[in-house]
């Protein structure tokens, strides 16, 4: 360990300078050594921007005892993973049990044996490194699983839109619009992100609708409309009941995004705030994008025309407060619209 930058840091905590000198003498050739003569100083060092990799902690100290220090270290998310080895003259079984119960990884009695000190420190630093590597691996695998799940959800949402919008840009735009509007409506970043990832599933029930209805260039007749109006329930059935927060939100959005503020929507005829907020947000995002996009049965409306229509329908089709907020964040909306334009296919 000749490179100082690569050396692990050991914090020695003891109220007796002679004991610190002994341990420092044993360790400083191989490790960076920090010292503290009392508990509060030890906690401050452990909470610094350069925390130790391992702590050698005396028990019998004035003020905070070693037990107190260990307990506070383990209660703090920033320091709880730092391995603590008690180094003390107290060698009773009960004392050891208490130390382990508080989260210490090992116990050494005074006077210390140099070979034991070196062996225990090496062992627990190696275990600490392995634990950190395992945690990193678990986090990476979890991220990969989440990314895969998100991609499946997006792909399924795109599959539902394919007959209308083969590029899949509609689900991208309306999902981003939904996130922007969600934040404007007061949802925190976590909930707004959840809606971003759930919104692509809003029309997944269209998978159950016949192609000749979805792709019909003209207006639907009454019988065809009756079939089309079933897609929210189809979507809810496809998503099902699931413990996943994103799928729970996706099911809500799929089922309720065609409800209307005045109660004239479908499939449940919900009105006002009985309509889930996520569905009210998606309804605005979905309609705005549909209006401003070419579809088999219509030309694209201008942004001004689409906004005017949202405002006209505020209080009947849409939550009026959300429409106002949508207009407020329109510059952000238009940046998204410009970034995800339709391409020829």
C-alpha cells in the first residue's frame, strides 16, 4: 500500500493517548490513520466528506461511551455501513453481546496483539469492500430490471397506438406533456415521473378494438362508437390488478382518461374531482396532442386552435384549473412538441 491515495482510512477512537499511539504505530504504515479522543469528535469525523473505512472504538470514555457512539453511527444512514470494531479492556461475554447487538462487527481486548489487529482490520476492510461491491451490483441489476420494465410498458403503449401513429411519437409527446402538467398541478417529482412512465399505457385497450374501426377515415357510426368506447375497460383488464405503483397508475389512467369533468364521459360517468387527477391530466395531454397531429380522419390543428378548444371545453370536458395550468406551461409543452416531430414512414 505504498500509494497514499489508495490507502484505506482507519479512525481510532480512545480517550487515552497511549492506547492511540499503540494502534497508530501498528497501522500507519499500511493505512491512513485518523484519531479522536472523545465520542463527539469521532461522530464529526465519521460524518465528514471523507469518512473512515473502518473505526476502532474504545468503550469506556467520558461523555459519550463507545456504545453511544456505535449506536449513533448505526442510526445514521450516512455512517451505518462503516464497520466498527470495539477495542477495550472489557472482556465479559455480556459486553461483547451488547457491542454486537449495537452493530459492531468485531471485538478486540486490550492489551492488543499486533497480529490480531492486522488480521481483523484486513478481514473487515475486505468484507466491507465486498459488501459495497455487492450493493452496487444489486443496484445495477435493479436498474436494469426497472429499465426493462419501462421499455416493455412503452412498447406496449406504442403497440396500442400503431394503427393511428406508427412512429410512436404520440405516446412520447403526450407522456412528456403529462409530466409537465403534473408538476404544474403540484405533484412531486416522483409522482410526476411515475405518470410519465404510466401514461403510455392510456390507450392499451385499443388492442382489443377491430382495425377497421381504429383506421376508419370517416366518422364512426353508433355501433362503431359503442365498440370504441369499450377500450378503457379493455385497457384496465389488460393491465389488471398489480402491486406495482406504475401499473396501478397505468390502470387508473387507462380506465378514466375518457371521463369528463361534467360527468358525460365514459365508461363510468365520473365527474369533477371524482375523476382521478392522473386521468384528468392525461386527458388534456392526450387531446392536445391528438388535435395538433395528423390522423387518418383529420388534418392537424394549429396550436392556437387546439388551446382555444381546451379552453372552450374547460369545465365541461376538462378540469378548468388544469387547463389554466396547461396554458401557463405551454412554452415547455411546445419545446417537447418541437423535439418529437412526426417523421415520414
